[in-house]
């Protein structure tokens, strides 16, 4: 089993990375393979709403000058996805938003590439704005019919300068428990794969039409 973790922060080894690592260390202890992808410093254009992905249905975004298509395939092949974002302006950072808008739109356009995978999210924040950012990440996972493990608190870890998240003792426990629960869920889903009902096709309406 494999989990793809995505670091939305431009800081390669900053607090978001370290928060992700607290979760992935536990996953690895539980025998689950992990790959952490560094997204944040890349230039990722935002979704233009052209709907080309709904027409082509080739699991690709029409914008071609970045790693979105490569990351989509890595996420599709994984059993679990772990999203990590720093909090910028009480929200997820802009690069992460541009990335997730496109990745999850393509996934939806292709019949739900991430459906029934296990998905979780963490955010790192100096002080305030963690919850809206955390909820934003969760929205992509929930839309995609992913199974979501919880921790013993919301997955918001505190720190400002890179490494300060290591001083957030409660945050570390939140990440550890999330890792344990994510591993449990990954194993439970794996063992019950053949028992899961066939997915229902999505109904597309704008309210009622
Ligand atoms: C542009 C920008 C906006 C930020 N906005 C907030 C904010 O709204 N609330 C907050 O508490 N911290 C804010 N921060 C601080 C970061 O959330 C914090 O430093 C975080 O740990 C950075 O994670 P990283 O080391 O992975 O980049 C902001 C930082 C930047 C660069």
C-alpha cells in the first residue's frame, strides 16, 4: 500500500513538511510506503474552467507546463492521499489552491479517480486561520468520495519559523494519531475491497436541473 503526501508550502522543509512527516513516519512504521511530493515552489496556473478535461476524459489537464498531470497519475495509483498546506491569509496557500482545483476537477471529470481511496489533510499555522484552511482541504477529499480518518482534534499544527512545529507537543500527538488512524483505515479498506458496492454514477445538476 502506498500514500502520496503533497506539501503545498514553498518551504521544502518548513512546518507543513514537518507536520506531514509526523504523519508519514507513523504510516511507514505501519508498513505503508510513502512518497512526499514537493509542490509549493512550482508555478501552477489556476483552473480556467475550460472544461477540456470533461471533453477529453484522458485524465489530463489541458495546461501543460507543470507537474499537474504527473501528480494526478501518482495520486491515482496510490491507496491514500495526504494533503498539507501552510495557512496564508486564513486559507490554504495560492499554489496549493491552483493545484488542487485542477487535479480534483480532472479527477471528477474522469469518473472519480480518487473515489474510495483514504484521504486526510494537515495544515500548519502561526496563530489563526487553521480551521478554514483545514476545511478547504477536506472539501476536495469529501467531494471525491474518499474515506477520511480523523485524529483526536482538528489537524492544525502551530509554528511560524521552519521547525517551530516541533514545539507543538499537542500538534505532534494529533499528527501521530492521524497517522495511526489513517494506517488502520488503509488496511481496513484494503481488506474489504471486494465487499464494497459498485459506485453509483454522479448526478450533475445546478440545484434541480
Ligand atoms: C503570505 C503568508 C500569509 C500568512 N498568513 C497567516 C495567517 O493568516 N495566519 C497565521 O496564523 N499565520 C499566517 N502565516 C504564517 C504561516 O502560516 C506559518 O509560518 C506556517 O507555519 C508556514 O508553514 P511552512 O513553514 O510550511 O511554510 C502566513 C505566512 C505567509 C508567508
